[in-house]
């Protein structure tokens, strides 16, 4: 008798389903409220290899829902603590621990060795990052997220004509648009339910048993005990903001994309010149070619935020740099201090000026 | 002829408008419906959400069938 006896005898699952789970390698992003139940059930079901990505440490306020951790784990890394818990419980699972947050730099290396990714993270930049990485690397993604008393679950990028997160939400919400658990509160059972639904979807995808939520998203409301299922179809808009290749993925700034800095082309910027607008070069001294024109201010990004008071009186501000990345950071920083100012970054920076106006 | 849409609001959308179920008389396509919703509930202007008509996500602009069920589905990020 094996520890999987009761699922092997299940009609339709069988030895084959179990062997599929045993062969499978699953990467979990985020070992928090969703990640804990996901790990409990994937480990119990006998998934062969499980990777855990989480750079966060256990806090006392996590304990109402992050059921793998206890009072003795406060301050410890979640990925390491979770893996240690299971190593003492089951001897037949391989564990890989990444005690760090996923980023554009490490995502490919983390994900490429796995068959399936599960996103149990807790913020929009990470959700779009994980989605895009899975699309570009061709990995199925089990998605789940919660808000207060509600949750949503789907399986993205599975097989042919598969939808992904951007087919559902093509435009990134800003970080401040939707509050997180820390701001709104959450009953521990909700991530328990949604995490279990995610574990179930993962087991379906890996074992071939049952029908995964491909091109469907399931909403669940814990207060009303209601669920609602909606069909997703590929959305042409979804490709617009997605990096087209792994090379462009590596230079994406997801935090910035979520903050939603307004961008202008040089033509649009030129049409604003002469109006009452501050025009600011945030490149460091010595960067070429220098740009000289009347009214141009030079505030290198390295001098931020000390020099930001120079812009105190300007109502409309246009930032540019060499390639359009630092100017977005500048715009983002200034916007935080002055939410009422109209702030723009010039798309592509000086490089775009050279190619378009040469 | 009356054309009453049955609207279901989720997450932050339900919270902002203070209702999770409502009826609305409306004729027109999905873009016109969205515009009408933003007039009725200006507090939704700052939120991103996806529309579903009869349990299918709307891509681009689509016809709204008579007496359709409309869902207003914001993204969730929590975990």
C-alpha cells in the first residue's frame, strides 16, 4: 500500500495519473496565503519536484492564513521554512528553494526547468511578470488571486489557442488602484479555498485527470458562497504591452509599468514646447549627445530627490533621458511627491530623437 | 420596448458602487454601455475592470443582446 493508494484507485486517475504527478516539476511563486494550501495538497498528492520562490519572511500577521508557519518561524524566510516543513513529512519529493523574489533577471532561470508554474504572489507587477515569462517560455500557468471576500482562478497558456492573464486584463492596474490584504483584511479561509482550487487545477493539468479551467476564469465569493464562471477568448489588445521576446522581457520594468507613467513621443513633446512646461534632461553630465536649448533644465537622476524642489513651481513637466527608462523613474518619483502635477516621460529618450529626426 | 440588463459587480467595483446586483435599462453596444455605467457611477472611472456579456469576456466593442447578464470584473492581486 502506498501513500497514494486512495487516489490511484480513483476511477480515471489511476496509476497513470500518479506517475504523471511523480514525473512533474512545479514551480510555486509566493509561499503565502495561497501558497501554503497549494503546497500542502501538491506535496500530499505526490508531485515529484516542487520549487518555491519567496523572498519574504514570516510575520505574526501572516499566521491567520499562512498555515504552514507558526510562532517559532517569525522572521524566517518563507520558501526555506516551507520546504523544511515538508522535508520532515515526506521523503519522496525533491525540493528547490529560491529565498528571493522573482524578477526579470532571475525569472527565466527559475522557470525554465519546470513543467508548470503556479502564481500565488500578492501584487500586480509580479503577476504580469510571471504571466509574460510563462507566455514567452511556453509554460502553463495556474493563476489565482484574492480580494477581500472574493477570489479568481484560471489556467493560462495551456496548449493550443490558450489565453493568458493579459487576455483577461490587457491594461495593468496601478498599484494604488486595488488595495492588498494588508490594507483591507482577509479571513484566512478564503486564500485556503482559492489555494485549494489552484492546487486542484495544477493536479488536473499535470495528471491529465479532469477538465482544467483553460480559457475560463472562476470567481468565488466567500460571503455569498457563490461562484461565477466566465469564458475568455484571445484578445488582440493583450499583445500591445507584452514584451515580444525574452530580450525585451529582461529590460521590462514591471513596477514602473504598473505605476503608469504617461509617455509622449518627441513629436507630441515638441508640440508642447514654448508653452509653460518644464523640459528636463535627467541624464548624467557627459552623456552624449548633449542637448542644448532655451529653458532646458538639467537634473541628473543621481541628484534626485534632493534637487526636486527645483520643479516645485512647474505644473507641467517633461522628462527625457538616453533611452526613456530613467525618465520614467524620474516621472514616477516626482509624481509621488506631487500627484497633482502633469508629468510626462519622452518615449525612447534621445535615442528615439536620433532615429526619428536624423 | 424595454431592455433591462442584469448587472453583477465584483470586487472593488461592487465596493465602489455599493451594490453587487442591479438592473439597468439600456440599448446600445458594449462601448455605449460602459460609457453609460461611468456616467451613472463616476467613481468607476479610476478603476480598470473587464466586462463580460452573458458570461463571455468582451474584447473590443460588441453588441449587447437584449436582457443580457453583464458582469463587471476587476482584477485581484492578493495572495
